[in-house]
C-alpha cells in the first residue's frame, strides 16, 4: 500500500496523508506566505493533507509567532487561531522505546508527535531532525520532497467580466 493511502482508522475515516509540520515550515506558511510552499497550504485546505499537532507544538508556534520579527509581519493571535482551526489536535501518548533522540532536545517534541499521531511524514528543514530520517517509522522530509508526494491541487477562482 502506498504511504499516502495508509489508513490507520476505518475506511470511512481514511486520511490521505497525516503530516506534522515543524515550526520553521509553519512560519514559512503563516508568516511569510512562502510561494514555494503554497501547494502545502492548498492541499491542507483541500483535505488532501491532515496536519496534526499537540499542545506542545501549538504552544511553541504561539511563542515563535509572538517574537517581534514575526509579529511585525503578521497578527500572531490570528495566525495561531488559523493554525488551530485547521489542525487536528491529538493527545500525547508515551513515545515508543525505538524512537530516536534528537540532538536538539527542543525538536524531540516533533518526533514524539509524529509517532503518537501515527503521522506518515514530518516536514522540516531542521538538520538535526533530517539526520534521523532513516531511523523512524515515519518519513522525515524537507518541504520540497513532501511537495513531490502531493497531487496537483486545483484552485478555482472566479473572475468577473
């Protein structure tokens, strides 16, 4: 079965792709509206990707968005509210014994979330996380590699003549 059609629930609840987006990817999406990642946002909005989060990840995003360099570019409360409205919040489960330890302890929460949420992929630019990509049962990918998995998303806009 292809990784983008794995179903961890009943067929009626099948999710195309369960993903964890780390903070640097979320800042690119929510603050900078990075055009390179527009398809991630579109696939997320279209339901082709289910982004999962937990309180630790959402709290970190809130702290980062409140930093002056980001708060000057977006409304932190609104950006966090938009994120929380779109993600599926999951309860933490104890990490399995086989989960590797990240060299950056602050990033361990993303591995634990991906594991506990049965995510297919953790999307990141973080080198410490990327070094672990062959040691986890889920994929760890840069946004560019993740984009290659995504089907084309058709955006329909109306025009008035």
